C-alpha cells in the first residue's frame, strides 16, 4: 500500500531545496559512463563511481527528480572512454531535457588516439587519420544545446616557442585553435599563431 504522508522536504522554499540537491548530489570523483550491452530492449547507460544513496534521491518522487536532475548534471564531472557511449549518453540527456545543464564531460577517447606517441612508417596516413578523428569529434560532440566548453578531451599540446609537450584539457569546440603536428616520433597539437591564451 502506498504511503499518503506528505513529503516535508518539498514544503521548503525552492532555493533551499536546490541547495540541498546541490550538496546531496555532488560526487568527489568523476562519474564513469559505461554502456551496458544487454538485449536491445535492456541496453542502457550505467553510471559508475556514484553513491547509490545519491542517485537514489533522483528516484524518490517525480518532483524531486525534476528539480534535482539538472543539478546532478551541473555539479558533477562525467568521464567516458568510448565515442559511441558518449553519443548515447548525450542523446539520453537531450531526451530528458537536461543537455544544457551538463557542465563537464571528459572524453578519454582511446579508439582513435591510441597511436599518439607511437612511431609510424606512414606519417601522412596517421596524421590525416588523427585530423579526421578530431574534426568528426567536434561535429559529433558539440551538438546544439550543450553548454560551450562542457565537453573536453586531453591533447598533447605544445606552445609555438617551446619544444616540450604537456597534456591539456580543452573543449572540443576549441580544437580549431590548434594545428596537428608531428616531430617524427610523436603527434602533438600546436597553438595556431595569434591563438595563444
């Protein structure tokens, strides 16, 4: 039998409830996004490294879910290592009308960038493959509705006046500010002239 008791939490002012959702739903570590391959009807995105009690709050009732879901995506960092899983995750956010709330999705893409740092006999082929990958990532992952700068990936980066590489997280929309280069051993991104920050 369903309980008919009133939820006193919902009687608080909306601003106070938002503060509670913010505190209750924030995770210390990035939340991993994984695709669970089940039957077609059961395939779904699974969030890892999230506290069950926190995510259970989103299932408490319809009004709490509606209020807290956007905050959940705004206050947390999500990480994903497969482009297909990231697309599926973003599509799900669009369906739930919370795509614009996402503030940080870090893409640890390995399926196309795994050759970065290895020696290749055919540099032109490897170079054009990496260029094509970065271009398609921008086209795929900067969909309408995502906050500017929300989706990021690590790149091996070099300033024009330096010979040292470092890893930098950049928003996918900012990839056009960098030019893909190689030094005969490694691929790296070089800031285009006049684009340095």
